C-alpha cells in the first residue's frame, strides 16, 4: 500500500525528511517516527488503536507524535461527571474523549504535545521513554530544570507537572503515552477539570490534582515544532535510525484501512459515557418559585451511563404525584444526559393538563434535574 505523506502548512518541522513510500506499512526492523496531520482527538486516539492492531512491533518500535484541538481526555476506567465540568465543555464546544489506557484526566489543546511509544510488551519501559523526553528537552535548552519522578511524571523546577503518563498493555504489545505542556491555556485547563457535581459516589479511578506550568513560561523562545523535532531527533539517535518523520492523515483509509470505524467507536456516546463504571448521585437542590423555596431530594443510580434507579422527593401539593411518578418512570432506563432528559420532559409536558401553573412548576423541576447531568 502506497503511503500518502501529506505535508501540511501547520507542520513546519525544519528537519523532516520524507519517509520511503512503503515505509509505514512494511515489516522491516528498526524504529519509525509518525506524526498526525489531524488535530482531532478521536482520530488521533484511533491511530493508536490501529497501530497496535496492525503493525508488526516484534522487530520495530514506533513513536507517534500528535496534537489536538481543545479536548478533555479521560482514562479508560474514569467517570466524566466526577472528572470534569461537562456543562462547561458543552458551552465551550470542547470535546470529551475516553482513552483505551488507564490513568487520569488531561486537558489537550494545540499548546500540548502528545507522544505515544509503541513496543512489544517485553520491551515496554515508560521510565526510559520519559528520560528520553527529558534528555531531548535538555539538549534543546540545557538550563531547563526537568526530571522524571517515581510516579512517572515530568516535573519542571522540582514542583510543576509538565507531563503525565498512561499506558495500555496487551498480551504481546504495549504502548505508553504522555503529554507535554508547552503553551496550553491554563485558565481553561483548571476550569474544565473541576467537577461541579455534588453528591456523586463512584468507584471509578480518580485523578490526582497537581500544580502545572507551561514550558513556554520558563522559556518563551520555544515552539511546539522545536520540541517535537528535538524529541524525534533524540528518539532517532537512541534507536539508531534516520531522522525521518512520516506524516499520516488519520482519515485516509487507503493507508489505514478500517481507521474510520475505530474513530466512530471512540466518538460514540456508548464509549465516552456508556463505559463509565456504575455510580450514584444523592443530592438536594433548592428551587425558588414565586418567592417560595422548595427543597427537592434526588437519588439516582447510573449504570453503563443510563439511569437504573431514580427517586425524586418533593411535596405532594407542589406537583401531582402521578406526574412526578411518570417522570421517574420515563427517566428510568434513559441516558444520564441533558439532551435525552429534555426530550423526555418535553414529550411528557404535551400530555399534561393545560395548566400554566402546572407547566411552570414542571419546567422548573426538569431544568434542575438536567443541571445534575
């Protein structure tokens, strides 16, 4: 299969040499450095899956370089409601993705570099990979105070986290991927990685908060392109290969057959939300209606992203019990999702008695229920 190497204007790496046409798909031994021409988080995560499934890693190690437009990426066993502010993500049109690997939640934007190291399981060694990154940084800027911790993080100035790590270990193959904070929007990062949801109980893997800093804050003369090239050069040196960077388009089925199906799966609600470990929400919210205050208690159990059990406790005189029961019945089995709940509430409202007072109270209750999601 002929490799279609696409040179994009946004990828101005001074040292790039075009890889031989059959280089990407061939099974010859040696290292390979690949860079995505896409900034779509789902496409780039799909490339990781594709490489693991299709490339012969027995005699070859692969480094995959990629950057994403704004996105929050959670680990395989995490709960998005627990890890981030989903309402803010929707408002800012920031994508949410779930990785195949474990680990914690990270924020990506074009000021963040992503590196994936592919090997056989026997050769998997994330500490060596991180030391490679540190060596590349020091070769580029010797004055940088960067080092790898026992937790497989890279710290700047002994206190600021600039890189986090996650991995996927298969039966015979493995990959280790890490981030590198270059010039990410720290205000957005801190805002979206703060969950506003109250009363949530989950056994999902929690993230460990850390103080972060951009490399560009330490040295404004750096660029993402310089860092990518330095890491690629160090990788090439250590693996004794030419400094070739193969550019790939993650939507090109002629080069990556089956890639678009992998991308669709990673985009699906069933993967992003439906793979969330079972959790519960037990909370109260205060509703204000015509100068009166009303406390409402809500208990919800969620399994595979769908409401398994739902209880809404509010005074009988405020809303007819039959109507409240109908809402609970409709919610049970539905996605724990504002769009689906809005549709259900609107449908039920059409069959309610034509009473403006009743409709106002119903809408207020549903709006508060949606805020839980």
